C-alpha cells in the first residue's frame, strides 16, 4: 500500500471518528466545559497579573520623583560652587524634603538651618566653605 493512500485513508478514518464524536452529546458538553475553563483561566491569569502592572506604575512615579530630587541636589551643588567662586564664607540653600522612601533625603538627611549639624558641617567641609545652612521647610516638595 503506497504511503499517500495510507495517510489519506488514515486521515479519513480520523475525520470520520471526529464527526461521530461531534455528534455525541457527552463529547460536546466536555468540549464546551474545556472552552469555558480555558476562558475563565485566562481572565483569572489577567486579574492576578494586574497588581504587578499597578506596582510598575508606582515604581515609575517614584523614579520620576528621584529624577526631580537629583535635579534639586545638582542645583544645590551649583549654588555652593557659585558661592565658593565669589569667596563667600556662608551659603543658604533650599532644603530638600521628600516623601519617597527610595531617596536619601527621606529621613532628615538633608541640610538644616543649623550650620553645626553633622550633615551641614560635612558638606561644608567637603566643598571648602565655612558654613552651609538651609531654609526651614516643613512641607514635602515631592
């Protein structure tokens, strides 16, 4: 028996068996149940992945805040360098206060109005200025 006849004969037998099954009431119910389970499973999977998408959005917002904070810190450095270039012994900067926990400015690390505080004195010593202080700020900037 040639291969082509065997394949076509086998396929026609399989097709005939499938047609017989499709006419069977139990087979149709089972097939419908499988389709329903697949659809319900897809919706369940999408709903379980949705919180991860929301977390990505929250992280993106925090990353945006960090970029703005970096710009503010760079602005402080520019002000310090300008004061140093003009031979000023003291410089007053805008204080950075933030609500994001991913920033070093989150827990009062930033400068204060007291030039003797450790963060102020270390920064003044690093940049070679006698004293650095900041404006009092109670509200969060970011």
